[in-house]
C-alpha cells in the first residue's frame, strides 16, 4: 500500500445488499490508498447484509458498522438519512474528501488513489467519480449526461464543497445525487466523471425493487420533477429508443415525463437550480447537435472526394 496523498472517508448506506456487498468489501480493502474511515450503515436490512460485514470489523479497524432500525419502505430519502448517520461518525476526523459508495459495486485496486490524485491536481474540483459499466450498459457511451455528471453509485466530494452545498437533500422519489452534483456546479465548483477509470455496478440502475421498464418510467418522472427542459427530454427519449430493448425503454421514459407533467408533480428543486439546469441542458444540446452537423459535413466531403476519384 502506498501512502495517501490526502485522507478520505467513505460512507455506504446498505439495505438488503447481501447479494453484492462482499464484492464491494473486497474491492475497498484491496485499495492501494485506503480510507481513513469507512462507515457502512446497515439501513434496516432483512437479509444477511450485517452478518456479511461483521467478520471484516475485527480485521480492519477503519471499517465501522452502524445498524439502523427495521423499516418497511425503500426510498431515496431514507438513503440520505442513512448516509447522514454515517456522516455523523466521521465529522470529527481530519479528512479532505468524503465519498458516497454504494454496496453493489466493484472497483479497480487504484480507483481511489486515482481520484484523490485528481483532487490534489485541481483545488477547484468539488465532485469527482468515474464512468461505470453494467451488464449491457456503459455510462461512457450510453449516457446522455456528459462528463460533468458524477454517478451516485460512487461520488467523492471535497469536504468543503460537500459542506457548502449542505450535503445530500432527502427526496423520496430520488435525484439526490444529481441535486448534489448540480448544486456544486451552480456554486462554482468543478464536477467531473473521469474516463481513465471505471467501476462495475452489479445491479442495473433503479432496478432494486422493480423491472427495467418501470425503472425507465421512473427516470422519466424524475427528469420532470428535477426541472428537465422538455426539448432536452425529447432528444433523450429518441436517444434511448436506439438502445436495447429498442423503442420501449425510450417510450417508457417519455411516458414517465408526460405523466409527471400531467399530474404537476411537485418539484424538490429551487427555481434557481432549475434555471441553471435548463441552461446547461440547452448548452449541451447545442454542442451535441453541432458535433453531429460537423460529422455530417465531413462525411459529405469524403463522399464527394471519393466520387471525384472514381471519375
């Protein structure tokens, strides 16, 4: 193990993660730069999550387990409450970066060493992460978000940034990771999902207790209540239709947005954050369309040149 360029801590809210949490445990204990403290919050699990974590506590003094009471519901506000219970356990420690790590991921051994190095290079970097893969999905090629979004399965925050944005904001329907990252950018921090590294997410996004189409519908609802621009959503739906399973995922996404619009679902974001978000979306969309037009011109030029050579 190499010496740490700066100290970091991790918090892992875990609810019924017995199927995958050992993969995450093995990934973290093998890191080339270990965390100062890793707090795993067993959030009322009804499976063997806590049982699987317990043997590691004796061998790794920097791992702590916090058990929260049993609850019936599984929602994203509860994840924030669980994270905050872990955050309380590290508040008095001297660390530079705090990470939110899901209990269903596998990481390369130098994952955190790489990210801590990026924080060292750029004092304005507020939130950092990497791209990720799932079975049949890669955020580097299949996501419409771009490099400034950091996926919630593994998000690292500079401590000062995290405290300035007020941490995660509880919202039962989700979007807690997005709100944190976007608020950080709105407040002047840089956010980056680096392409040089990757982690594997063992459970497809949003499918913990529902299928893929229901998950896509839910993401459409979320796009609405987080203030997504309707024009952006149209392009997002069309893009998702080109990915497997073809058509239906995009249709479910669009239907979720329309249903949320029809019900006028309450938005948990401020008007300021929504304006900032929509400006970013339109800027990204212009950049995407501009790139496509440039590629089209190049293709037309090449086709014309080949035609001349053939004459």
